[in-house]
């Protein structure tokens, strides 16, 4: 097992002085095995990025904190095991990039605007591996070229000299260059054209097959989740709503939120009929849903009953399949 998240709760303060907060990730538990890809799907604002950032302990300081739980990471040989939550700040740099790496939703977050992109990748390599600078440069160029960037020509470019899509690809090269045990990919293809998107997805697949990398793939796009992931975790207002094999969740969703999501994507639901209007989930996700004390999907659910007006636990439906709903037949 490469990544085990147990009961992870992350607070987001709405007023730090008054200690007012809500749990942007609430008692989240799941695990990712070596070489497995797990998709985290859910609509905008559901807390997917916060979850991903928290796994690197990069959740924004001062406004958020991990209040409980553990994040256990081991390398693919099982020689090294760490609990990210317990690490001291100065120990984190030895783990980030090497054991766990992240492709950020916003490429500008991870690229230093005043350092040439080739140098940034080389610095990342040399921070963790003892080798000659020339060899690190060759690796950097190789990874840029895997991302369809002319590595030699662009090595000395500054981030602002590249297009948004190119910056995204540089960041992906940087996240992958150390071949981490766990890769958190937060909407890695959103800013890319179709051809490059497919290339990035193929590279992630290659890394998982050849290097046994475990991937947490964050996306709001269920079609991408279907194509790339083994398992899917449906996330809403900071909680896992449903979890299981991706093909089961797409072909036979159990939770009303998963059912609604699959019906809102053309061609995904087995009930989909061309030319029929797509389903639109009524209402929208609000901050109040994160702290409601009832089912977090209650306000928008087509199946709600008075039994839903309590906190709902994650229930086991079958081996490896869970859902947080009291009205699943
Ligand atoms: N820096 C921040 N300061 C305050 N609140 C934030 C901050 N970043 C996110 N939030 C809030 O935290 C919640 C979860 O946000 P998050 O970015 O994790 O959602 P997401 O699922 O990644 O959405 P998207 O699909 O749009 O990227 C939202 O309610 C959002 O408004
Ligand atoms: S617990 Fe109730 S409100 Fe929540 S998803 Fe199930 S039926 Fe809907
Ligand atoms: Mg996000």
C-alpha cells in the first residue's frame, strides 16, 4: 500500500480570531495501492483541491489546518514510511517531490517567475538526488520533451515567456521528474488542448505501469475519470459520498449525488438518450452545506426523506463499495 489516509479532517477558518470554521475535508479515509489511479470527482467548491493540497501539507496556512487524522505514505518497495501529518516543517521538503508530488490546478503557484524553467527542474532534481549537474540537465530536458516542449530551446526560458498551456506542461514535468511514489494531479489537463491532454494522461498511465506510481487524480470530469482511473471517490462538501470501482460507479451509481452527476454528462449514464435534455442538478453547493448536521446533499437531493436530517455515516454496500446515504435500496 502506498498511501493510506485515515480519518483526515481539515478545518477552514471563516473567522480565525473567533475560532469559527467548517471542515473542508471531514473524516476522509481511503487508500491507494501501488500503481493504482483513484479519481476524486465532484463539482466546483466541493473541497477536492483542499484535499489534494492537504496531502502535501500545502493547505493554506493561517486559514486552514489539519485537525486530525493521518496521511501514511510508503515508497513502492515499502522501505520508507512516513506520516505526513506528523512531520515537522523542516522535514517536509525531504518528502515533497520525492515521495509525494503534486500537479497544481494553477501552474503559477509552483513555478518561480524569476528562475529559468530548466534551472527550476534541475534544482528540484539536485535537491533530492546526488548527481552531476550535466546529468540533471539531461533529465530535465528529457522530461520537458516528454511534455512536447523543445527542452534544449526552452531550457533558458522564464515562465512568463511561455503560454499558459506550456507552463502547465513544465509543471507536470517538474512533478514527475523525481518519479514520486504518490502523485496528486489536480485537474492536470484543464488548461490543455485535446492532443496535449491525451499525452499527459498517457504519461500518467505510463508512470503508473512502469514506475508503480500511485495517483490521486482530481477532476470534475467524469468522462476523464472513466478513462483513467481504477477507482472513484465521489466528493461533496468535504465528504466522501460514494467510493468504489470506477466502472461500478459510472455504470451503476448508488448515491443520489453520483446518479445526478452521471446523468448530467452526455453519453455517460446507461439511461442516456441522444437529443434528450441533460439532467441539471438543482441548486448549487453552498458553504452552509459543509456544516449542515444533516446529509450534505440534502438541499439538492431528489430522494430525501426525514431520515436524512441527521449526519449520515459512510455505509458499506459490498466489498470495496461504500456510500453515504440512508435511502439506497
Ligand atoms: N484560499 C481560500 N480561502 C478561503 N476559502 C477557500 C480558499 N480556497 C478554497 N476555499 C473554499 O474552500 C472550499 C473548497 O474549495 P476547493 O478549492 O478545495 O474546491 P474544488 O473542489 O477544488 O473546486 P474547483 O473544482 O473549482 O477547483 C470552497 O468552499 C472554497 O470557497
Ligand atoms: S441521505 Fe437522504 S438526502 Fe442524502 S443523498 Fe441519501 S437520500 Fe439524499
Ligand atoms: Mg480545485
